[in-house]
C-alpha cells in the first residue's frame, strides 16, 4: 500500500507572525481522512517571523521532535533547559506528566523554518525529558538514525517504536531503506526534490507505505527527507 500526500493538499494557517502547513489535522484544520499515520500525529511545517514565536504553553503525554531547516529557534522549558537550536539540529522533548515550554525566533531579521513533529507515546505519565542531536555534518547519500525506542546506534531514545531517519541526497544520488516485515512508513520531503516510485516529490510532499520491503529515492536536487519507520 502506497499513498501520496501532496504539499498543496495540506492544511494551511497564516497568522502573520506564523505561516504553517499541517500534514495532519491540527488546531482549526480538520480532515477526518488525515488524523495522523500510525503513532505519527503531527507534522507542522512552520515559518516563524523575526522576534515572534510560541509563548509559554503546556504539553503532556506526547513525544515532540523539532528539526530546524533555516534560521534559529530559542527554546526554554520548565525542566530548566534553555538553548538556541540552529539548522541541522534536532530537538526532542518527552512531555510525559506535563511540561511548559516556549519557542521563539531570536533573530530580528531572519524567519526560522522548522518542522515540528508529534508522536503518540507508548506509555502515559512518563517523566519529562529533553535531548538534542546535531545532524549538521551528516553525510549525503545515506539515511541517518535520529530516534528509536531503545536509543540504538547513538540515536535519541523515545517512548514509541518509531525510528526516525534523516535522509540526505545530492542530485542523482540514490538511497534505499529496507523495512522489517509488517512495518509501516511515512516519508516527508523536508526540502529539495526527489523521485520516488515514479513520482517527483518536492518540499512538503509525502508518501505513506504499508508492509513494503524497501523504499528507494533519487535526488533531483540537494534534498533532505524524514523517514518514519513505524510499527
């Protein structure tokens, strides 16, 4: 089973300070056909204007992953963490029993472009946790493991059987990911342009896979993709 989700068909919210595209139902955007995929609940493609952002607000019982594509994002939370996240860095926060956090664009000139991802945890009421992983120097021409349930191979350990892989390709490079039996996957093009199963996918486009043996993509131009390998 392979399903295409085009960027143009996503939900869109323009708030002036925030320009956001929603792959799945979120806030005022509701589509019963797109409530998430397996444990993957949210992929928001956000552009936050200079000196603007999300004020302090609560979360609980959600695995939250943020990836910076361009610009900078200043993070603060009730666990005592405070950091400016820059392009090529992943931020992970397990909200668990409850956490307050804020996300602000500290720049006075440049917007910050980020992907925020929510994954439903496999257990509720866990102790909140925070971690970061830099992929700035990750080589092109391969997939790199970012998250996994056990934190294998240097990845960030999360509370779900959800392997998140970052794939980087240059033009004409080809990369393949092989799935274990009965796995499902969501592939999201973060930026650039690739070809996959005879389709050309650009930034914001996505494909869902169910019980496929593997997926192979080729770069049309330098690109980044996020591949969620899910139970």
